[in-house]
């Protein structure tokens, strides 16, 4: 059982590190785009509303969706690593 625990622990820690590294970059960029989008919304409100004729998905909203998905995948990998570490401690 000790070998299985060590293997689960090592694989879990590796997945935690990999998930963190995969999620960190897209999440930071997503937050920056979200802040920029909020700033543009405040500016449009200050100017008196949104211009007519602007509708649909913008390049920034598509990029935000892609970055959010990449961060979710990294978070899922990180969560799988935590589960493996937890299993390694529960199996004794």
C-alpha cells in the first residue's frame, strides 16, 4: 500500500502544479479583459449610452470565453490533483 500512496501523492502533486500553471495565465488575461470591458461600459454610460448599431459578439468577448474555458480546464486538472492527494491520504 505504501507504494500506491506514494505514486498517488506524486501524481497528484504533479497535476496540481500542472493545473495551476495552465490556469494562471488565461485567468490573469481574462481578468484584465473583464476590467477593460467594465471600463468601456462605464465610459459608454458616461457618454450617454451605447451607440446604436453595435450588437453581437465582439473579439474581446470571444477571447474572454476562450480564456475562461482554458482557465476552467486548468482548474479541473488542479482539482483532479487534489482528489488524488486526498485519496492517497485516505488509503492506508
